[in-house]
């Protein structure tokens, strides 16, 4: 679905940016994450907001840019299960609730593995990124996700006006 061109702000440079001011506004197709230590990351994400798009996900792709991902958006919170059927690259899956609070991180899901990956209950968003990045960036439960897809009235890290 096209090329990706965003920047992942890695842990070393993130502390200099300031957790609240590094990114001023949410941009469509962008997902930002803030770790518990204050590290900031930005990904350009395709949005899978329909059942058909969520079923297809990142299947049959042989590569993905480091700064890219796919954001799965659910209309209602649910107990989310994923698998890697027909997925050719290892992925990290970052599960978040309706407020954007990260609840579960599954690292390095194995390509082509059909074993269910349990994201837990009350999942509203799942960000898939390249395998191994979550650990390198210090992502863990409790991190905050920011996106224009998250209802801003209850967001743990709301978007600010541009």
C-alpha cells in the first residue's frame, strides 16, 4: 500500500525532546508512543479499521520500513487474538485500551505461525511494528499511545492543537 517515510525517535534522542512537547498534534496515519521512561517514538501507520482490513493485516509482505506499522482499530473494546498466518516478517504487537494505554506487548511474533497470540481483554487498538523494536525502544505495558483514532476526551495522552 505504498512507501512509508516517518522517523522513529530512538531512546537516546528521545529524552532531549521533552515528553509533552516533542509532538504537538496528531497527524492522520501517524501513531506516537511514549514509554514509561519518557522515550518517544513515531510511526507512519496504515489503518486497518474494517473487518476485512484487519483480517488481511500485513499478510504477504516481505519487508516493512523501520518507521512503519499497521494500526488495527476496533469500534468496541474486545478480547483480541492475533496470528501470523501468511505473514512473512516477524512483528511486535502493541495492544492498547480505548484510552491509548498499552496493556500488552507481544514481541517477535514468528512468521507464518498460526498459534493464537492473546492480546487480552478490552483491546481497542493494536499497533504492529517490526519484530524486536518494542524491546529496543523500551515499550512495555503502561506506555501511552497517541493517535487521531483514539477518542480524545478520554485519551491518556491527548492530541494537542497544531
